[in-house]
C-alpha cells in the first residue's frame, strides 16, 4: 500500500497546484489525501489478512476433521471385511444389507479423500509425480476393470483406441483417479440397457480420452456450473444418483495441473460425453507422424 | 513362525490386524502407544513392525527413528500404517527408513497382508 500512498499524494499535489497557487491549499490537499489513503489502505490490508486467516483456519479444520474421520472409517472397513470373510455363505436380505453397509463405508472414505484432495488443491499442496504413460493401454486396462460393474448395472461398456501408442507425461495415480471418476459417473448416470463408450484418440498434439454415456444428461441451465465445487445438477439429485459434487471439480483441477484440458457435451435425456486431453510426449508424436 | 509387532492405538484396528495375521500363522504382539512400542520391539525382537504415526506418548516418527538406532532392530522392516498421507509425511517416513507406507482407509486387510508377505519375502 506504501507505493499507492506515495502515488496518490504526488497526483494530489499536481492536481492541487493546477487549481491553486496557495502552498497551504496544496499541503492541506496532500495531507487529506494521505490520511484517506492510509485509512482505506489499512482497511483493505486487514480485510485481506482476515480472509487469509479464515481460509487457513478452514483448511486446517477440514484437514484435521478428515484425518480424524478416517480412523473410525478404516475400523469399520476392516471389521466388516473380517465379518464378511466369516460369513461367506450369507445370502438373501442379510447379504444385501451387508453390501449396502460396505458400499456406504467406501463412499464415506471416498468423500473424505475427495475433501482432502480439494484442500490440497486450494492450498497449492498437490505434488505431481509425472511419468511417461502409454495412455491407450492405461485407459483400456481401467475400462476393463469396470466391465463387471457395468454388467452388474445391465449396461454395455465398450473401449476403443483410434491411435496407438499415445504417450503422455502425467502423474499415474492422479490420472487413474480422473479416468475412474469419469467412467464411474458414466455408469452411475446411465440406466439399465444403456451403453458407455470409452475412446482414446489423437487430437492434434494431444491425446484425448472421451467417456460417453447414454444417461440422464445435464440440463442446459446447469451446464455452466458442472465443474464447480459441490455443484450437482438438478436432474441428478432428482434421480437420487449418489454423488458429492466434488468429482468433476477435482477432474478439472487435476487435469489442469498436469497441463491438460477438460470438456463435455451433453443433452438432457440423451447422455453426455466428458473428455480430457493431455499433451503428447514430443518423441512419441514424431513416431506417430512417420 | 514369523513374529509381527503391531504398534497402533486404535483398539478396533489392532483387533482386526491381530485376527487376520494370527489366522495366517504369524505370532502377533501388540503395543498401544509409542513408548510401549519401543519396549515391545526390544523384548520381542519381531521380524517386522507395523507402525501407526499418531500415537500417544511418542509419535510414530520418533519410534521409527529410535528403532532404526538400536542394534539388532535397525534392520527390522517397518511398514507405516497410518491415515495421514501428505507427501511430506510419506517422504519423512521413507527417509527415516520405513519399508512401506499404507493409508489404512484406502487398503483392505487382504492388501495389508499381501504387502507384509511381500516385504518379508
């Protein structure tokens, strides 16, 4: 604020000199401007300080609560695992109930993990460990892992790669999380009998991964907010599809941190295509051109 | 029979770990705080230690540091089993000589067991 003060005082001095030759008027004008800038400057600085303090306290609070929640959540997870091992022959209603408890436990763990990741992103604490990844193979493997879940939901899951191999430089764990999140969403928002297609293609100097579903789609009015934190589209809430509104926010933040882009196209009632694109590793791009 | 020492203050987690490793034929000792953990390590001379980080009386990092300074224990592999996962913590654990680092909430008991078997060879 010091620079602004000095600049304000000089400007005021020049302006006052143009309107009056009396040095007393100039001195009074400059003094008044200095006092005004001092008061306003202090108010702005202390507001920013208060905001920074509030943000730090919120961040610490989320961090502590999330870590504290993980202890009982992991205790439930492990005890449940033991119980399910002992009750291998459990059938009927009991099996459904146990399955529900397990899914809800995993859902809470995922929510805590997401909150911690959001906190890391907002505090600029995300550390990426990039390695060269052959993205067509990488995504195919993940897609294959989702086939049982799609089958269970009565949906068809199809993978295709239009160009191979495509190599990108990215953090494997984060990229896995991003890819899984998009496929998981596609399966979750598609009804029985629907289809989820996953495509890997080359788009100029980028490798692009597209996940298309024949699900509920996103209403036009909600589309601008879809990547915002905690936002859930009105029809997703109505369909009672599980979700926290953090997934797509994290997808965009993480892909952005890895130097990539995200996007989507959607029509309510017809389905959506979500995609991310990452720069191709130069050497590999040259190989592709030959 | 391989000897395992579990240093963990949460009873429900201790119980689950103890059950799964005993069923697999391991001889399991338990300690519920950092100081007790170091004492048990000296007495039991385990083949491997599972170590939580947030512990009463002595933090897991201090326990790890002390164990790595004791003759006869410094080569015992330590697997950190915690719910903290900031990269600074993971890096510190590895720098102090931990052989592995697992976030409890993100791993099933079977996966913890597989990791222990992998480290013990």
